[in-house]
C-alpha cells in the first residue's frame, strides 16, 4: 500500500476510536469537584468559594430551588443537543415530585459558567435540596441516566 493509503487508514481508525469514546462518555453523570472542608479549631480559616446555588442566585435572583433536587442545565442558542436535553430534563422534572429544571444560557451568563467550571454545552448539574452539587454530566444525558443521578441525590 502507498503512504497515502496508510494515512487514510490511520485517520479512519482514529476517527472511529474518538467516535466510540464520545459515544460511551457523552451525557454520563460523573462525580463532582471536592471542596476542601475546614475543621473547627484550625489556625487559618480557608475561604470557600460560594456553592453552586449561591452563584446561581447571584446571577438569576428569580431562580427557585427544588424541594428534592434541581436539574441545572447550561446551554447555548445554537446547540442541538441542548434542545434534546431540555426536553429530557423537563420530562424528568414533571415525573419526579420535588424536582425543578432550570436552564441557564451560558453565553449570557459567562461568569456563572466559568465559576462553576462549565466547559461545554449542554452540561447538567444535579443539585440537592440544599443547593450543593451532587453530580454533573457533559453532553446530552438519557432519561434513565438522569433518573439514576436523582436517585443518588440525598
């Protein structure tokens, strides 16, 4: 085979590998970032960044927290998977009592997106009743994945 054919074969294999990786990882809920806890009696108090819900309230004062959980979705205007995620999360919020769905336009709330570590849209954060992040998913999650993530919320 010529060197051009080898380049095409390698490119196809790499493309297929990346596609399979994205298929397996897109929309999967993962753990959340750990926030260091300061023990009582520590010599120097460490300033904690505001939790996700405090940051959301600072950007969106009319937002309401769900009694059991809140599905916080970051999306953008021209994102096709964001529309599918909106439908999925709205359906789950209607099915499960005490769950609210809140969609935030990442383009209009860049500071909020940056402060919460949102790198792509759609990104969904599951917040517990106190407004703490339980888990997050980058990409469009399926309904079963969202229900399973809500089951892990305390």
